[in-house]
C-alpha cells in the first residue's frame, strides 16, 4: 500500500469521526435542552404542589448583576433613595368603617333606684358609658296576598262586571315579589350560593318549598327584560376610547353539537368614561376571533388585553395594550427556582422598578397628564435599556429554554408592551380586568357549571348589572329591587337610561339611604 493511500484512508477516517462527533454533540445539546425543560417543569410542579403560590418578588440585593456592562451602580435604583423603595402599608380600620355604615339604634336602660341620692336629692345625668352591641335580625319570608276588586252594577247591566287591572310585574306569571327575585339573584351571583343550597335553606329554616329548577327559570326569564340595560352599558364601552377585555372558562352541559366536557368562555369587557364606568360580561362557545371582533365592533382606541391570539384581528382602529404582568409572570417561576442571582432575577428587578414608579403615581393620585409626564421621564428610558439588554442576552440562552421563551414573549410583543406610556389613562397591565373576572371564577367553584346556553347568558346579564352597580357604590340587592320594580314601566330609551347605575340615584332617592359596600 502506498503512502498516499494511507494518508487518504486516515483523512477519510478523520472526517467520519468528525461527523460522528458533531452528531453526538448535537444530540448532547438536544438532551441537555430536554433535561433542562423537564427539570424546570419539575421545579414548577414542585412549587405549585408544595411551595408558595405568591408571585411577589423579594430582592435581597446581594450579588446583583449589572443590567448593562458599562453601569457602575445597581440598575433601576439611580437617584432613588433607599427609603423610597420600600413603602409601608398602613392598614385601614375596616371594623370602624363597617360599623359606621350600619344603622344605629340608641337604647338607654333606666334604673330609677340609682337616680335618688342617699340625701334624698335626684341625681343629674352627667355622661353616658357607651357599649356597642352588633345585632342580627333574621330574614322574614311572608305571603303578600294581592286582592283585586271585581265591581258590578247592582242593576245587572251587561258588561258592568269589571276586574281591577293587575299591577305591572317584571315576570307577570311568577308568584314571587321583586324583593324575593332580587334575593335569589344576589345570593347566587354575589354571595356565591348555589341554588340547591338556597332550596335547602328555604325548606329547612322557613318551611318554604321553592325548587331550584323554579329559581333557575326565574333567573333565566329575568335576563330578557334586563337586556336593554346591558345594551346601554355596552354602548358606553364602545363609545369611549379606552377599554379592556379578558376571558375565563365556563362549562355548559347542554350546548348544541358539543360534548358536556367542552369548555366555553365568558368574556369580561371593562371601559366607559370614569364617571360611567361599566363591567360587561358576554358568553361565547366557539370562533373566538370573530366573536371578539364583533364584541368591539365600532370601538376605536386603546384595548387592554393579554397576548392571546384571539385579539389579533381587531382592526386598524384598535391599538392593543399588552399586559406586563403576563410578561413578568414568564420570568417569575424561573427567578424563584434559581438558587443564585441570574438573568431572570435581573428581569424581575426591572419589573419591580417599573411597578414602584407606577405605585408611586397611584399613591400620589396623579392626573393622567401627570402620569404621562412621569412615564416619559422615568419609565421610557428604562424600557429602552431593557429592550437592549434583552436583545443582548437572547443569543446566549438555550433556544427552547423557559428563559428563552420569556425573552421571545416580550420582544415579539414589544410595541404592545410599552404602549401604556403613550397615554396617562392607560395601565401597565390588565390586572383590573382580571380582578373583575375573579367574582365569576369564585362563584363557579360553587355552582361549577351552567346547564344550558340560556343559563350561561343569564349568568352574564346578572353579573354585568351587579358588578357595575358595585363600582358605583350601589348595593346589588337594593339596586335590583328598584330595577325590577321599574322595568315594567319602561317604554322609551330615556326610561331605561334612568335605571343605569350612574343615573338611578337622581331618579330614585331612596337608594341614597343604603350604605355603600365596603
């Protein structure tokens, strides 16, 4: 064998070994990424099973990384005194404020034997020793017997027998007063009492037979006469240029063409001018992109949403404002799982500084114009630096790791993430809408599902009216009482407008006597 052939064989063998080595390195990298993903998933499951659920980030400040290489001071703390970073929380005296709202009855016990002195003189009252006792009066259920006069001519003239007309009722064929209907609606939606609990309570404590099927039918039947009020509320959202939307799931058992286990959705719309603020709920089971587009048909302005793809086709007149809390939530579990300071914790420090500035603006009750100026001066430079930092570390992390997913999530939606700095009326996140979704989520844990599509839509109607009433400091039960008593008399749009939560006090002064909800 010649020397040339030997060299060629060695060269071929080296190339083969090099190719195998590259293949093994690629496989090792894949296995490493897969291991890291499984490990992160395991850590997250461990946390949700055994750890704390709080998303609060506490920065110990030790071994803090520099966000930018040329910086010589810790990031996000420039010109910020240490005492301004940690804000103390002052507890409000809820017990005192709650007692101030309760009706007060003064009782003065009289003991005549104590009023005569040993010298024979009558003692004068110089002061009172006061003791407050919280009292409870059980609910009263009673039968109201309506008697309508039937009059007739004593001479027996034809057609002289006349029966007095029936008083108008929101559900004419229902044997329940407006106050009982209001009690049932408020108990289920506001107090989160399932109807079978109410059925049992009425039977065992008061001896009243009121089946849950009957109460469910009343709740569904009430949705139709109340719908014009909800339509006027929705018009307030569409006519204003700042709104928000979020969704939660709902199981509906009897949906046409769908299995009972299939999840449907309830969308929460929040918007309207500050003095006419509205919270509106809408039910939908499928085609969510077209539904959200139709939901905001005619709307033009800013729309707070999460980064769900159902909001991708909202049109050119809608500017999406993405939620920074959702972006922060991508980094939070990575930072909690890390034993040492890392990139995720550095990102959390960024969000901590953003929300510190936002919280300071809220505590000082700044106007939208002042918030805009503050954001342009302090938050905008931070966002610009943060984007540069994210772009610099993006190539250094494993492409499919949770940290890479978090970075890509923020950068791919950057324009929507920073849009809140362009208007002082906007928020940095969609947390306020999530808070208004929570009443449905908590109530759903009790009633679990809706039996029919009509029941799901009625659920949205009643939640819309009661949650909007609450933000206008109206008690849901008393608001419903006035609403149900006056709906039968509404003939024009102006009549319905009088019953809107922000108008009803001026037309029905009796509502002003009820305490504001805490």
